[in-house]
C-alpha cells in the first residue's frame, strides 16, 4: 500500500479502538451508575427496580417492574399480569425493631386520614365504647368481645355512611396491624401527616332524630349541632391551614347539614346526590357520591336466570311524590295494567323491605324512578337483587362512576321518552335473553361494591368510598398549592 494510504488508516484505526474501549468501559460499570453522577437528586432506593434472578423469565421480569396506573370498571387493575405482580409485592413484609410486621412501603396505597376526636354529642355516643385491654382492637372484634353499638334501624340505615367510615378508621388505627392491602384508608395521629381530615359528625342521624324543635326550644337540636360544628371546625388549626379543603364531611341524607353546608362548602362532601345542593356548594369535581345502604337482602348464590324470573318489570314504593317525582304518577297509570308488570304502592311500615326483596328476586327489570330527589335506595336494592335496574332519573349521579360503567348492568331511559305511550315496554321487550343474562352476570360481579361491612372487605362499599376520596386528593393539593402562590410571596416582603 502506498505511504499516503497507510497514513490515512492509522487515525481511523486509533479512533476505532477508542470507541470500542469506551463501549466496554460503560458496559462494565453501567450497573453502578446513579442519577447522582449527573448532579440530580437520588430517588429513594425502592424507586429503582431490583435485579431479576437469572432463572426468571423475561416476561416475569417485565411484570415485576410494571406499576399500576388505572382501574377498570370493576375497581380492579386494568392489566391482569400487572395486578398479579402488585399482589406479590403487597405480600412482601419487613420487621421493625419491635417485632411488628408492616406492609412493604411500595405496596402501601392507603390514604392517610386524620380524624377529629370530637365531643360525643356530634356522634350521639355511638363511638363511646372502649377497648377491654391495651392490646385489643378498638372497637374490639375478637371472638367473645362486645360488638360496636348498632346504628339505629329502620330507614335511618339507608344514610348510615358516616358510621361505617368511622368504624373503618378506628379499626385501621388499632394496635393490631392489619394485613397488607386490608385498608384503603389508615388513620394517623397528626393532621400534618394526613391526606384528608375526617369529621365524625353523624349528620344524617342528627337530621332523622332531631330536625324538629322540641318546646320550649325554638331551635332544633339538629340546627344547634350544625352551628356548633361550624364554630368547632373553623376555630381549628387543621381547618384554617387549607381553609377546610382537605376535610371530609358525610351528609348523605338529602336534608342533612342543611344550615351548615354553605359555610362548610370548601370541604369534600360525601352525598347521595346533588338534588338539593346548589353548584357553588357541591359538585362532582369536589365531592363524592356514596351508595345508600340497601334494605333488600342480597341475593346470595343466585341461579335464577332469565326464565326463572316471571315478572318483567317491578316497582314497589311511594307513587305520589313532590318536586321531580311527579313522573312516578304518570308511569303508574301507564303501566299498572300491563302484562307481567308489578307496579304498586309500598312502605317500610308494611314489611316493605322483605316484600321488595321477594319481588325483585323474581323480576327481570326493576324501575328506579326519580322521587323527591334524583336518587333513591331502590337502585341499590335492585343491584344486590340482581334485577337489572331501569333508571329514569335525568339528573342522577352514581357512586364511583369514574371506575364503574353502569351501562353494562343497567338500562337508562330519558324521562321525556319514558312517558311516551308504549315506549318503555317496547324497549324492555326488545332486550334478548342473551343481553339480559350478560347484564345479570355483571350485577353478580359488582354487587360487592355496594355492601357496607364491618370489618370492611376488599372493594366493598366502605373501601370503594375511600378509594373515591383518594382520587380527590390530587385535585385538593392542586387547589391548595395554587391558592398559596401569592401568600408565600407576600410573607417574603
């Protein structure tokens, strides 16, 4: 080769050796490189995926490092393989110096909730039990221990949401550590550590029991308690810190908290619907819709399919209602003589819950019509009876509808269409056995989301409400941070 050619090849060869050496060097030390080498802050150790053993398959390695992002309409992770990995991670535990077993922090998804220790008058003494020993669960649920005081019966139970949430918080903060993933909310002792602040005021019970003034008093006890509640909360540093934006107040009865709702409107309300709330006080953006506690018995081991339910359409309840409920009267006169339709007046006083259970269990479709307010307990009775709900309530809001698709197990009919002669019967008669069976099977899958239980169970009504509240936390933080922009700047002047 000519001298000029050799001269050109020497630099090229040297560059090739340099590049190969650099690649080898990075490959050798790559596992030891950290973001801090670039001057960036180092994330916590658990933020980095751990090495996968050589025996693990590549698919397992991918699954192990995949984080959950979304839930499907059943409240479950949208990726089954991802869900399996999450459950495996949740099973991991570590032991503290005291020997107590706690959940792996990577699996801890529960929101942290501070609950006020309010005077007994606000919760009517229902929280007035105490643990028999320092090491017991409070309230004690061990075998042989006295159960918590029952919530008053009758129709009061429909709106007993605050009772179940309060019990769940008390249990979550007991001295006995719960299994990993048991609670969607965990009580903390310091409000500064909390995502939300829970107010244990039993507003629905207060309305049901004390909304009428008793002479010689001119003001009802319910109103007096609401006024005390406003004074109590607005004087607390926990409320003043964010103006109440991180507080949770349950007012499930449509008439509960009537005198205080405007003053406490910065808080997150847990409601049955927005029928009696102006938009400036309550909205889907800020608040949470919770299901009624159903009165009908849950249809356990339900095998009564399409051909085993002789009644096509069922309704039992109050027919003559005020405000938005006038449509009940129109439908009653339109449907009462239709074949295979049961449309009758009923009330709790004449064993209504028992009769409704029997009727719904033997019906294919159950009417849920707007009454005095857009929602009613009847919808949730139908769900746990696996009777496909026919919802005629244009302004209804539904619990956890951001993760639950009601159209897969319910039929929605506009009020203007429902009152057209023959319209409703044509719609229902046109539903095939296959279509109905698909919705019936879906009802049997989702009914657990509408069960209030103590202790709460995975994805029951209590857990689903906490999960719905947890989804409000980012919006609350955004609101708080935005409102703090200039207040922080002003402090620096």
